C-alpha cells in the first residue's frame, strides 16, 4: 500500500537450506490452505547494468573508494602489469600478471566491486595479503575470479571455481553473469570468516580456521593472517575491475 517493507534482503532457499536460490526460475504464488487472491500482477525483467546498480545502491555508508577511475595512485605491486581503461576500470594487461595491491592494509573489512571476465578469464582477489608472495597461500586467501563455464576449467577441483577460497573452501556455482557482462560482488572478512555475495547471492560463507583438508595437501600458512593488503592476483588475462570501495569493520 505504497510502503516499502523489504529492502536488499537476500532471500533464503526454502527448499534447500544452505543453498542460494536458483539463478532463474518461476515466480510462485503460495498459500497455506486458506483462501487468498491476487490480481494485477506485473513483472519487469532487469538488465545487467540496472540489476548491478540496484545491488550497489545498498547502503554505502562508510565505504571509501580505493580507485579513482583514472590512475593507480594508492596501489602497489605489479602496477606495470595493469592499466586503467578508457571507461575507468582496472584491467590486467593480456599476457601479464602479478599482484596489484592497495597501499593500505586491512583487518576486518567489506569490499564492493564490479568485475568483467573475458572468455577463459582468470584472476583473483587477494585477501589480507603480504606485499610479497603468492596470495593463494601466503595471504589469508585468494578468492577466485574465474570464467567457470569455459571448457578449459571443466575438471578443476571444486575449490578452484569463482568465489572459492582457493584450495580451501568451495563456492556455489551458477551465479556469474554471461561472460563479457559486468558482475557485482561484495566480500566481507571478519576474523577467520569470509562471506562472498555474487550478484545478490551468497556463494561462500566459510570459516577458514576450521579448514583442515587442502587441495593437493598444500598448506596455507597465510590463512591465520589478521591483516594485510587487498588486491588482485593476475593470471595473464585481461580481467577488469571497477567501482572498488572498502569499509573497515570494527
């Protein structure tokens, strides 16, 4: 009746608790035995950009931009392997790689960003990373940024797909937008816990302190890090990132 009653709530999966809702499906009208009637039902599909804008409009209080859209000021590491595109995104140069990190270090924080994957694209989000070393092992974790559906990645370990804490905890699959479209992602890191929301769906909610089974038996000595840099772990593909902002969680 003209009053908003729900705002940015992530719907639970009534049918499969612990799983996000399917990425697509019917809209259902449900009763519990009593009479109820609906009328004047209208649906308007949302395009990718509009959907991302709605997701990004969730309270931005205390989030600070860490990328000015023009330069790599405030970033360290592989600054020569990344570039700022004409449309204001950070892009790993094709055939280049390395770790591009924020100058600042963070402990508990939430980061929001948009990313776009090329075909077969591969990158990663470095979480509490040291200035040197492989974030997949030396940082708290590297959260995968990956074109999950490319045939080249058909036989990966489940802990290597998009949003996963690399080699430690597998993210839910099926929530990336089509390759070449922008995605919206929010990552919240508090203590040993990591929560990843991709396009409005929770695809990872893990406590890495409880992980004892590692991919290929490889140790992750950095998983106990309490602070470090945030950034991108490039793997030679022109993956793009923009609208990057961080809020420290106290």
